[in-house]
């Protein structure tokens, strides 16, 4: 089922971004989508981004074959850029919502609200596709506001202890067996360094999409996505040696 969602969730993008221009009420679908993203973020961080997100599916399945595959600009890796863009995007979104809610009770209120959501969905669609073609398919994901919101939700989940039950952590083993081929680093859509998990036992970077591309690319099967319980069991099986 997860692979099916990865392959076909992109169909929601034209339905909402383009269909919403004709029937704005389609934009209201974004509210449950946003709530689902935040809910998953509490337990698994950016799992939504790497496995369910319609935009991510669009970039991976439709844009990737035509992408120039260039290295993501350093600016997009910057926390200053990512958080600055998040504040700007959310600030503009709140201002638009405020304008719409001044029409609360009007017969066309829900249509207005839906249209605002459609516009806020259309912008990342066009910008993300442009960056995907010019740079790398997932370049937009480095500073996507919804991805950043998911990361905030993840940090909250860590504080509340919710990630202890459902999180997926990139785990490595047998560093002496690593071929140092760098294939896992090459396929990471957001240019993290999964190979470091082999040396340090885990890679717990909040930016990880938990997509599993690196685990499938390792020729020696040294990388895997594991739950905290699986890591603990592995630690016990190793005679008490730290696996984290």
C-alpha cells in the first residue's frame, strides 16, 4: 500500500491545484491533508514527505525523468533560508485567511476559503516543479513550509515522548563491511549523508524523509529503517553494546 501511495498520490496535485481554480471548494481538502501531515509528524517526522505527499510523488514520478539533477544550492540547505521562508509563507497565509474570515457567514464564505487554499497550493506546485526541473527533483523539499511544519510537529512529538513508539530511524551496522561506494548518499533526495549512519549506528536528522531510497541502494544491505524498539532489541542482542 505505501508504494501504491508513493506512485499515485501525485494525482491529487492537478485535482486540487487546477480543478480548484474551477471549483474552489476542492481547496478545502487541504485542511484534512495538513492535519494528517501534522499528526504523522508527531510520531514519524517527515515520513509524510517521503512516502505520502502528493507533491513529493509528483516530483519523484513525473519531474525526475526530466530533471537536470544538479546539486541543490547551498542556500536551500541554510536554516536561515528555510525558517525565513516558513515565516514569510505562513505570515502571508494568515493574512489571507484573516481577509477571508471577515466574510464569515456570507453565502460564498466556503468558496472564498477554498480558493485561498488552492492559491496556496498552486504556488508550491509551480515553484517546486520549476526547481525540480532546473535543479534536483526534491529541491523544493529542502524548504517546503509544510515539511518544516512537519518537522516542528516531530520536535513536539519528541518532547512528548510520542516518537518512542512509532518513529523510523535510519540505522547502520558493520562499518568494516562498508564499500565506501557513496551510493546511499547519491540517492538521498535531500542530500543528507546516510553513509554516516553506518559509522555512527544511526542518523537521526529531522530533515530525513524516511523514504528508504538509501536502504535499497546499499549493495551490502548495511542500512535499514528501524523503530526505537527494534534498535533496543538489536542493542540487547549485541550483548549490551550501544546501537545508537
